[in-house]
C-alpha cells in the first residue's frame, strides 16, 4: 500500500510541476506594435513677415485617426505652453483623417518689435487600448 500511495503522490507531484512550467510557455510569438506618432516638423519658426506655420501629424501605419479634441478623445492636446503671443489652431478636428494639421500663428500688428517668444503644444494619441503615443510641436516667434 505504501508503494501505491508513494507512486500516486509522486505522479501527482510531477504532473503538477509539469503543468505549472508548461502553462507559462508562450504558444506564439508576441506581436509588438511598432506604430509611431509623428509630426512633419516638430519645430516651427514665425516672423513678422511669415506669421503662420503648420505641422502635419500622422501615424506611421498610415491609418486614419482622430478626431482631435482639446480635452478628451483618442487624439488630444494634453498640454501647451504660453499662448499669449503664439496662437494654435486645428483644422477638421471632428474628422477621422490620415493626417491632421496644427497651425501656429502670431499677429504682427499687435506686437512691439523687437521681440522673441516661444510656445509648445503636446499631443497624445491612444489607439484602441494600445500604448499611448506622444509628440510635441515647439514654436519660436521672432519679430
């Protein structure tokens, strides 16, 4: 009887150990999402004679994304620097697009020359629960 009990005990033990080690084995390679979020220009320059500049934002996968929202949504503005001199605007914010455009501008007639100002805008995109993607556009205005 001792031999049968020992046999049953060790068989159960080895089966349990085998199940534990085998349950953690990957069944297939894990796919990594290589999609990136990028701007055509992460730095824009404005002057009194060239007072508007734009940057296009898109995903490396060539997918449509959006809509752009200042506070919520998959694509949003999460932070921005001083906008007292440099102003940001967005086109087609309620639309799914392959590329979104963000413009920065100054109003030279309201500024006292000479001057230098900077601003920035931080963008965030979350694609269906994947890792969040970020990018920043910096602007310098000399007038």
